[in-house]
C-alpha cells in the first residue's frame, strides 16, 4: 500500500474518531469526575490557585479549560466551597456549574472538545509509532483498533485524566526509545520534556520511571560492547532528563500556586495527610509546603500521596454479585475480558499462538522495542491487579495502545509466515469488520459497552458498574423520557456528576436506597441509577460491614423503561 493511500485512510479514521466522539457526547450528562475536573481546570487558569482536586495533576484539566476562557463565566469566589474548607471540589463544582448563573451544558460541551482533540492526537501517535515499527499495514491496523475501541470512544470525550495518561505513556516511551538508540542532545531534551508532560498528566505514570530504568539497563546489556562506560553514560544523561522533567513540573506547579496562600497550602496539606501512612514522605511534604521554591514540589508530592493512599484504601463497588471496598485481584482481567470486543480477543489469541511458536533465543536482542512494550504491560497490569481501587477499565487504558501495536505487528508477521495467506487475510478482515460493527452498534452509549460474552451493553450492569457502565451520563436522557411520556413527577436515586433538580425541575422527587418501599406513594415512578441499584442488591464480601440488600424489594418489579442504558425506570402500582 502506498504512503499516500495510507495517509488518506489514516485521516479518514481520525475523522471518524472525531465524528463518533463529537456526536456521541452531545446527549451525555455530566459524569462523576467531570464535576470536579472541569471547574478545577477553570480555577487554575483564571485564579492560579490549586486548592481544588490536587489528587490529579493539572495538565489535562488545564487543556480542557482553555476553550472556557473565551466564554463569559461567573466564578463563585465568595462561596463557602471556595473560601472555606479543604478541597471542596464536589460542592464547588456543583455551585460553579449549576448555581452561579452559568450555562452548564455549554461549559461541559466546550471542555470536552479539548479532550476529543487529545484523543485524535493519541490516535495519530499510535499510527506513527506502529507505522515506524512495522510499516503501513501495521500502522493502519493499530489505528483501526484504536479508532473503534469502545472504551476510548467512551472516555475520550470526557474530561478525565485517563486519555491523557495513555497519550503520556506512548509519547514518552517513543522518545525514550529514540534516546536509547541515539542519546543526542535533541533526544535528551525531548525525553525530558515528554517525561514531564506524562508526570503532569496522571500520577500513576510515575511507573514510567522504574520502567525506563529497567529497559535502559537491559538495553546496555544487550546492545553495548563497553557496558560499564555505556551504563555511566546513560546514568548521566538520564539524570539530565530527570532534571528537565522536574523543572517542567516545578514551573507548571509554580504557576498553579501563584495565588494559593502558603498558609492555606500547609493547612490543607496537614488535614489531607492526617491519616496518611507514609511517614517520611508525609513529613517531607509538610516541610516543603510553605517554603518558597519547594512549594510546587510539595503540592505535586501531596497529590501523589493522595493517589497512593486512595489506591490502597479502595472504594465500595459492585462486582459479579458482590460488594466490597477492598477489591478483587481478578477484577481487571475479568472487566477487560468483558468490555473489550470479542473479535479483538480472537485476534490477540491468534497472535499469541503464533508468537509462542515463532519466538527464538535471540528474539529479545532483535525485538527490543516489542519487549519494552511487553514489559510496560506487565508492570502496569501487575500494579493494577495488586491495587484495591477497582472502579473501571479506564484505569488500565494506558496499556491499550501498546496492546494494539503488538497485536497489529503480530497479525502482519502471521500473515507473512502462513501458507494459506488468502484465507488468513480474509479471516483478519472478517474479525476487523466484526470489531467495527460491534463498536458502531453501541453508538452513542459507549460507556455501557460490553461484548457478546457479557450479553451486550444491555446486560453489562449484571457484572460490574461504576465508570464501566454508569457514571451519571444518562440524566438528560431521563428528562427526555419524562417529557415524551408526560410524566410529571418521578422519584430518583441518581449516581453521577449532574444536578438532578437543575435538569428535572419540578418533576424531581429525591429518593435514597435506604428508604422503605412503604414511603413511595402508590402509582409512583421511581428511577434508580444502575450503580446504586446493584450496590443495593449485591451480597457483601466477608468483612464488609456497610448496609446492603436494601434494593432487593425491587426484584418483584420489572423496569418499564431505561434512560439510555444506565437509569432504570420503575412504575410502582
């Protein structure tokens, strides 16, 4: 295939990403994390004050807020959620979006535009990386897998850090591998800057540091003749890269705390880290929090400690009929198996079988880039499985790009080595067609996508919820259903970031799962978010002491409708 045709197809695929994301997001309500991220990003750029949402680095939120600078927005700086308390991000987010005279839908729409552009940039980089590694066929195959990935299409249009993390991983690894091959001044600079960008995108990307150390060590052992001299050379230049990344982090964080009073920063830090088990790092963070020049790094360290503390603590979730706050080691493998299209699993299986048969003793030396990708996948998967924070497949999204590239490369090599090429090529085309159809048939409800093994999107909630299925995206669709069916009042137990009274107005009647069925008037309508419904029905694991089973009484009723896929609507006669 010619380069010109390859580029044309790539442009078409990237355009498809934009179309599916742009038109898919228009009906989505504000999701849970966007309630904190969108207002926080706007506060950073307009107030240079990082008091909100320090548990995530600022870069992605900054980018999402740039279009908002061209809108007329009221900032509730005199509200208690901004002036008082510690990290009142949810309260402030609700006040900023829904109770300050702003147009929340316009703010949400323009914030998400930036995220779609980041998604397209990620797609282009996957294409570029894959093409350089395996040629035009590999580049287009990897880009096709990315372009129709339901999980990327679901989260790529939302203001969260997950897509930024995926971009950070592949961008930084791309330049680090170039640095290993040619440690020139240019590659040192780009490696430092891209590492800084990655660390400013998501705290979990701190895993890139040990990953780069390991692959650099292995590279020296495999490729260099004078190993001691090469080791010292890479150590020295690696330190320069680290300094560049730290300087970038310091400059960015310095801007974000320009108007964040030092006395408030240290007060907030003390309260946030009060229960932190990280003794030395906690004390170091407190020591730096009010010191000029060190404050930016203290705030970065604060966020990193908050993330590790939350990952260890877990979150109350529903999974395979059970309720737990401590997680399951098999959570991510199962969710990956159910939420990734079945056609891709078959392609992966074909490649794995071929790779096992084709691998040779000198494979590592001749395929260092592929090995590096596999090593990153192993590290990231291991850490994810060991953690207790089981709230969504989005947390392993940074592993997807390398998976697509490796599978695409494996498909090419399989097709080149097999004797019945026409049949094999036809099989690949059928599987890719199935993959694309499976994705398109879910539009626009990509957040609720589940594959054929799970019974499709309508049944995914039976296995797992939270950001895998229900993140509050269907509230506006519930309001549309009420209008269409002339329903004047509805009780609602809603999980998400949007403000139910704002959208439903006089139709809204608050409901909580711990209320008794007898408190509902006869002839009432009740809507329950899938997340809250399943948490209210699941069985507690051993040691889980919170109330459960309070929604079992709804088993006697069949939902009369759903808003989107995630809000169940009941009529109680």
